[in-house]
């Protein structure tokens, strides 16, 4: 398969989030070549159908091709055209659904409709990638035309990468050096992009008239004449004084569209610009346009992300750097797109970009549109407080933006994060903490500014979650999760069978264990708990199934935790039922635990789950009981078999009378309802003894055993059931 520079993994994750039972996702090119798949391999059934679809399309039978591609049974492989024109799609998205299919699974038509926004986003990114490839190819061809342009290409390509100079700035700088002028100024009106490089310092009162002319009368003249203009004697107005400059202004045009102008300027008394210089400036325009496309966002004209990162990296390498990074995310731009269309959303982005580039007369060192509705700015030699003040002023300015014509009622706001950037800081770290502060601003109500502070526990936790999230996502594909088990012991009745709770552990890319609190926090924040719960259920049942006879003989049960995120998913119970029915494992040996807060937050979902899974014989327990005592009426409608007393009341049982009071209250409730009780975090024999006196049924914690790999527990059970070898007497 030919390598294709496109990673469809994020879209595969979106597909799976919308249709969790998806088995495989592939992306094919318009000619049928496999561009991407989750395992690098093709799907034979989908491949065969794709060949038939392409054959129909070559015969102009588009309707028949669409019908064949969109089968009613996704299990046989569904092909969805990517792009607005189904007769000439940009690509084909292949999806293989579950086998066997169940009643709740959507058919091909319903699935295609639900995935339409995903296909539109994928089409836009594919179109942008193709355009960028064409532009890069065109730039390489243009660079080969003359030796003069080859030299310019080498100069601009070598400069700027890994330094504070981006490729466009390097191209303009090389142009100024090539022409021997004082400076070069680029103004693209359609993108509101201005860049100016100078070979020697120019006082601001002399440069500002040039900037105004480039945006005003000079820009209008070259646009009207569509040809290069040389002005030897320059005035800003007919009545103003003669400026000390001679200039060449050439139009920047492509595909019949006028974008702006490129202007070279030099002092009249030191350098006379000629028609030969004008021809050279004209030759430079395609190179400048290409650099602009590569280095800048075509919608807003702001520098691209990699340009900003290069500039930030150079700033942090400078001695005594004391800078600020401002990260902004527009609030709910998707609502604008939904109500007024994408054209309105694009207009909002352009307006914000114009403000972001030159807010309140303060020209930032670098401003960038990172992606979508996210903007970043670098303020040099700026304290955190100064950065906060700048961000707050920018927030107010964005909020005060008037609605575009015909968009009455459109209100734009943004959330801001501010982070310090000092010499030696890794750029990735600075950007991550600025984004963390921005996300915290969204969490705390939107349309506000948050400054990252290392003593803000919630911000630090969010930053840690973001760092773990990337590793957590890879862990699913690289199978870096492990199952552990911790014993749950009877405290006072030796005839009661021993229990275990199944726990999940994770290792990082280097094989080192990751703290459960860290990856569970990240999985909770980024909605990955349902995927993790499904992995645990499937792997636990598969691991226990070979030992079913031993477990049944000993009446040993195993508890599996279910998160609130999974509990509210309508198809999660179906997944558990299917997994249990397909395994030869007694369901009565499983106990599903969910927290009291999860049950209270959606009592109907908890009841439905218990009814669906309990019909197979499983039991249920309420975890962390005692933390949600606001109402106990829900207990009457939840047929659970055990209450697990939250560990916060068990840890200080011997030193806090209130904790013992809560434990006693839980015991009274359990006795009235005929339920077992389990005390978590039993860390010492003294605590176990007190719990035993109080009448708690079971204890769990390091006093009885630390979590160990599940396979170790099962191996010991098998070894205990294996008869000892017979002793054979031998003589001498």
C-alpha cells in the first residue's frame, strides 16, 4: 500500500463514539487505494464491494453505486462517500459493524445520516490537505524556472526553521537583500495579513505613512491598474510633504483574484529603484504567495501553528526571557455555524483574528490561529499580571464585537488562559498549561480569563489529565492495560465465601505503571470510561471463564466496577449481556459495583441496568456508600445485595467519632434491608477488629492483601485444586 500522509484515527474515534459496536474503520482514496486502517490491513468483504462500486461509477451509474455502497447491514461493510459530490468523492469511509447484529444497531441508511457531520469535517480536511500538496508542488516547479529564483528558494527554505524567522519572513528578507532595498512590505487585504521586514532600522514615524499607503491609495491604484507601479516621489496626500522614499508596488494576484500588494521601498538619497527591480519584484510574488499559503492560515491570514511554535521555541532559548502565552478558545462557535451557517462562523473568525493580531494598539510578537476556533498569542517581556490584563482587554473587545450585517443576535465570547514562559521552558509545556488554563475558564463559566498557577489544584489536575490522556488513548491500541484482583474477606463469619474485586491497571509506553488515580481521572474527564469499562468486562470474563468450574465449586465471586458514564449508555447493558451469554461462565459469580452518586444521578438508568443484567443472575453492590446520603428512598427501588462503606469513613474510624457514627448508620440501613456490608480501605488489624465488633460483614484493604495480577490469583486457585503427587516407596 502506498503511504498516504493522512491519519484518519481521530475520525475513527468519533465513529466509535457514535456507534460503539463498530468493529473496523478504513479510509480509501477515490481510486480505491487503501489510505488508512486501524491495523494497516484491508477488509476483504469491503474491498470486494468497493471494486463493484467503483466499476458502477466508471459507467456513470452513481445511484446504483450509492445503493450498493450503503448496505442495510453494516456488519457486511458500509462504504460512505466523503465529499459533497457523491459522483466524484474525495475518499470512501469504510465501516464494518458488529457481528452478529442486534435489534438496536442502526442500518446503513441511519448510520450514514448520523455520520454526515463527520463526513463533512473529513471532506474539508482532505480538501485542505490536497490543496496544500498542490501548492507545494507548484512552488517547487516555479522555483526551478530561473537560477535567480533557485537562489531565493534556497535562501528562504534554509532560513527560519528552528529559529524565530518563519518561511514567509525569510522569503521577504531574502527579497529585500536580493533587491538591495531598505525593506519589503506585504499587504494582503483579503486576509488582512501585513508583514514587513527591514534591512536597517526605520523610525516609526517614517514607516507608518508607508503602511497607510500600502493599505490605502497605493493598494487601490495597483488593484485598478493590475500592473507594477514605481513611485519616485511619494506623498501621502497631494498636500502633504514629500516622503523620503521611492517605492515599487506590484499586485499580488492568483487565479484571477486580487489579494493585495508587495512593496519594496528605499530612501531616494541612497538607492534608486529601477524597472529591473520591478521585474524582479514581480518574479518574487509567486514565491511569497506560496510561503503565505504554507505558513499562514488562509481564512484569517494569521501565522500557522508550526510558525508560532518555532517563534516560541526561539523566544524560550533567549537569555532572560520573561514572556506570556495567551490561549483563547471561542465559546460555542458551533452554535453560530448551526444558526447562521459556516459563512457566518468564518466571518466571526476573521473579525477575531483582526482584533487578535493588533489588539488595542499593542502589536504582539506573534499571533496565531492554531486550529478551528483556537487562537494563541506570544507577548515578549511580559509579566503574568500584564498578560492577564491584556487577555481581559481582548476578552472584552471580542464580547463587544458588533454582529455582522444580517446576523442580529449573534454574540461572540471567548475563554482565555494565560501562562508564563521563561528561558529554558519546553514550548510544549508552556502551550499545554496555557491550554489547561483556557479549559478551566470554560469549565468555570466561559467568557473569562484564567491564569495558570501551580498552587491551583484543579488546574494542575487538568494539566496532568491532558498529559495522561495521550498515553491513555495509545494504551487501548497497544494493549497496555492489566487486570488485578484484591481479596474481600469475611470479618466474623468464616463460612462466608471469599470475594475479590477486579481492578484495572495501566502501564505507560516504557512499561512503567501509571497511578490508577491519574489515568482514571483523565479517562473520566475525556469520556473514555465507557471504553475502559467495556475492555475490563470483556477481559475479566475471558480470564475467568477457563476457571469457571473451580470458582463455582468454591462459590468465589468477583466484583467489576461500572462507571456512571457507562451506566447511562443505553447499549452498555446489551454489551454486558452479549458478553456474558457468549461465555460459558456462571453469571451468579459476578457482582457489578457502581457508586452511590452514579445511582442517585440517574436512578432510572441504574434500575434499567440492574433489571437487564440481573435477569442473568448477577448481583449488584453500591460503592462509596455514605457519600450521597441526601435521600435514601432510591434504595427501595434498587435490588442491590451489598453496601460498600466509603473508605473515607473507614480510614479514621479509630480516631473520629463521626466516622463511626456514619458506619453505624450504614449498618442499620443494611440490616433493615437485609444487605451485606463491605468496608473499604481496611489498612490495619486494629481497624478490622473494630469493624468486626460493629458487625460489618466484609473487609477489603491492605490488612487482608494488596491487589495482585488476576492471573496470579487464578493460578493459585488452580494449584490448590491440583492433587499432590503420590509418594512411592523405594528400596535400596
